[in-house]
C-alpha cells in the first residue's frame, strides 16, 4: 500500500472500503463520496454471495471497478489541493489571476459540482458491463427520467423503480414474449421487469422500440441489448442459475 491507496481491496473474506482503502484531501468531500460508492458497489455483491445467489468471482469485481476510481480521484484532488493552497509564486499567480476567476463562471461551477459529486463515474470497462453502445452505455450510471408507473400508470420516475436491492429490467416500447415470466421463475423479486411506453425515458436513454436495459442494484447499467436471451445469460453468468 502506498501512502494514499491500498494495493488490494480484498483478501479472502476481508474487504476494505472508504478511508481504509483510500485517503483523500478533505476539500470537496471526495473521500466521503468515494467511500459511499465503494459501499454501494460492494453491498449488493456481498448480499447475493451471502445468499448463495452469486459466484464468488463476482466479489472480485469490487476491486476492479472501484480501485481505478479512487486512483483517479486521488490524482485530481491532489492536483486541486496543490493549485489552491500552494505558496509558490507561480501557483499563487495562476490561482489568483486565472483559477479563482474561472471558478466564478456558472459553467465551470457546474463542472466542478458534477466532478465532486462523482455522478459521472462509470464502469464501461468492467466485465459486468456488456451489450450495445448507445446514448446511455453499459457501465454508465442509469439516469433518472419521468415515466408512467408500470402498475398504477400514475406519474413516477425511474429512480423510484430502481430503488431497492434488486435488478431492474426496462423494456422500451414492447415486451419480449415470456421474458418477464422466465426471469420471475428464476429470480423472483430480485429482478423486476417494467415496460415503458415511448416518452421522456426512451428519449433520455436513446432507446428505440425493443431496447432492453438491465440496471444493477447500485444504479449502473449492466446490459443494453435487444435480446432477451442476452439478459438471461448475463444473470445466469453472475448467479450460476
């Protein structure tokens, strides 16, 4: 382990997260946000493994997905701290004449808030992100959107459908015959299937009629496809069922 980032996040049955895995400068709350996302990433995987519903190899993806994020945050937060607090004449000039005036710009402020909140973190290179590219790609954080509730037909939001420790399968525009019943028989409430009519959600995802988007329990896109078999194969690979 170096001074700021652990070499490993897992050793057998022992896992580390948050400040035990990475130590960040305090500015911006980056360590807190990174630690929370560590826990969310690991939590659903541990839950499946403890219930015997996932292969042990799923737990190894925790480090592979989260350690690069911490490394990137450490790099940028360290540079930011140097720029803001360095007493060197050149850095003082750049901070006072260029950096601080730029930070008053609404566009720059928005970019800083987005970076600090870490809502742009993705796992596009993970083995848990598979399928077609699109406006929203496998590995991206699944965005929110207004939608009609599939049961009550009342106005709702995608985040309301995602909330909870389950996978969520969005079927845009049309249903794959028998897929919902097939998944319910295998996984019950652990995989919830919703059909969405064309509207704000399909536009937000760039999803045409027949597009399937499987969202992980931590709110990231696992699969984007038009094949029900691809969704079933993905879940089988994780669970062994």
